[in-house]
């Protein structure tokens, strides 16, 4: 590996090998310098780990790769990094250390049976309609995982719709970056314009990109649905039901008051009839 110092002062570097990973958004990254590698990064031995490169000079750093017996077949990805630690306030108590890293990627394939296998996991759908029943928002979250042993890129196609196919949105094919074996990418999409008709549905189809030596796995499809309540109509119905219940309660008490008044007015009439009957008998 060759490292060039383009500055006008000498450069102290720590050189180390490590494993490759994917960030949550799918971009390529390497493990931090304080994380011990367990894959191809641990197979690399460097001739020097701490070097000083004079200003304007170039240094060649030899390295060897020893593949262990029984290594898993497939792709193993890592990198060799040259890291420089630079204090922002030399000699001060409150000093912030800035780490600058540069490096090269390393792609290694171990012979054996190759497997292409992309999986869609943690597929979740939720609905946020608010009071506007015609312009609800569907939130879709899922993860694409590379369960195979080769690097794998591909596309996904997301479709969202309401009940009876209303407000259908086809977002078209979107490309996701190359995933290393065992790595994944998180996908989050918000889709507006889905009416609140009690049900909102979403489905995604993940299609692997054909590789070189290995056959691409078949497309996979996942779907889910969620409750999409029409809040404004339900609120109106709830208010009307509450009004109806209050009206019936009030009406019932009024009927009870009228019934009590009729009983009181009828008692004197009943007593007068009895007196008249007693006079006739006398």
C-alpha cells in the first residue's frame, strides 16, 4: 500500500486493517479504529503499524493476507486505513482530538458455493390522517438484509393504497446500494394522498441485481396493512351520538316530571267523588 504526504510538515500515521460494513443508509464504511475486526481485517498483517512520512514524500507499506483454514466461501470486504490524530489546541487542557482517516478498500472472495439471498424484514405500516380524510399519510418502514455470502445490490418498488384501491401510489423502482454479506439498509418512506377509509395497505417488491459468478435470488414481496380511521366523520358521529344520549336523558326526566304532576292533580278529584257518593247513601 502506498501513502503520500502532500503537506509541508511530517505526518505521523497509525496504519491498520479492518472490516467493511454498511451504514444504515447503505453507504460503505469501515469499522472504527478501536473496534477489533473479526473477518478479513483480521487476516491482514502489516509490515508497519506506526509510520512517519516526511513532507512531500511517499511511503510504501507492505502487507500480507493469510486466509484461515475453514474460511466461509463468498465475499469478504475490508480495508487498510491510515489514521492521523491531530489535537485542535495543542498544549491546552480542553483539547479536541480530530481523527483523519484515508484508506483503500479490499475485496476478497473465497472459493466455494456462492449464495445470493436478499430478505425484506421488519416491514411496518402506520397511518396519520388528521382531520383531512382525503389526504392521509402512510408511513412505511422496512429493512433489506443481505443473507447471502456475496455482495448484492438491487432495486425495490413500493406501492401504497387505501381501501378498494383508492389513492394508489406506485413509487416506481428505486436503486439501493451494494450490501455486504450480513449487512442491511433501513428504508423509510412517507406517502401522502391516501384517503382514510378504515384500511391502508402497502407492499414492496425487492429485486436483486444479477451478479457475475452467482445467480441472483428471486424477487421477494412483502405487504402489510394498518387501520386508517376517518377521524372527522367519526368525530361528527360521536358528537351526534352524544347529543342523542343527552336529549333522551333530558326527555326522560321531563316525562317523569309530567307523570308526577298528573298524580297530584288527580288525588283531589278522587276525594271529591268519594264525598258525593257518601252523601247519596246518607
